[in-house]
């Protein structure tokens, strides 16, 4: 898998979608409110690599959420 980077200004109207393509990889998509593709994340090939990648991604998201809650964001 090649390394790439992308920037996206998240908005409340963003839509999220994910699916697993057999045992090779998982895909996470972020779409704009009008459903145009903003970011698509293809995980590395292989069941374990895909799961590890998504776990690391989840951990970073959870860490960011915790920091925002500490700053006063409303908890869900």
C-alpha cells in the first residue's frame, strides 16, 4: 500500500460508511453532505493488518474525543 495524505474539513453534514471486502481489506468512507466522496480509507491487505490499522485509527479518534470532552464538549 502506498502512503498518501489527505485533508478534509469535517462538517456536521458529513456521512460515514464502512464495509469489509472479503478477508482482504476494509474500507471507511467519509462523504460530504451532498454524498460526494471526501476521503476513502483502504486498509492494508490482509485480515489482521486491516483490523490492526482500524484499531489504531479508532484509538486516535477516541483520544481526540476524550481531549475535546476534557475541554468541555458535551458527552454523548
